[in-house]
C-alpha cells in the first residue's frame, strides 16, 4: 500500500456535482448547488495541506447522508444509501474541490479507490483518505 497523506472527516451535507445546464438561448452554465459543500472540503484541507501530490493516488471516500426520519436510525447506526445522489457525482464534487485546493495536480492521478455512501442517524459529511503511491 501507499503512504497515507491525508485522513480527515469533512463535516457538512454531501452534495453531488451538477451537470452543466443549457438555457433556452443556448447559453451553457454550471449550477452552484454543490459550492457550499466544496467550500467545506477546501476548509477542511487548508489547515493540513502539505505539498502538492505528484504521481498515482488511491482515494477512499465514505459519504454519510442524513437518513429519512421514517428510517429512525440511532446516532451511531448506518445503512446503505441507495437513492440519489449517486456516488459518482458525489465523488466528482469532492475531487474537484481537492484539485482546486491543491491536494494534487489533477484528479486524473486517482488511479483507484473505494467509494461508499451511507444513511446515518448521526453526523453527516465524508471521511476522506488519500494515499500516495
């Protein structure tokens, strides 16, 4: 395995990176619905940021999303999250934020990883582990 460079929990409500949209006049724009979440990620990395990672990266992200009230999960309970947002778009927002803050040169360096999403009765956010190979 590689060397763990970062291991942290980002508090907040995970949001998916939205797809670019087009207006009726043909103007393309990026919705800002994930901006606050991406700022939380940047704020979590800034105090611990080391040098920019060069080379292959293994990324593990575990998302914790608020369970519906009907699920009645206790604070330390979790169940698999099987609804929208999908994990690919959740992951894209995380990777974009990490690129913007300077964790790595480009998110194309992520060659492998593990990404899961859970309903939780407790704290929402994402556990992020970054390993350099």
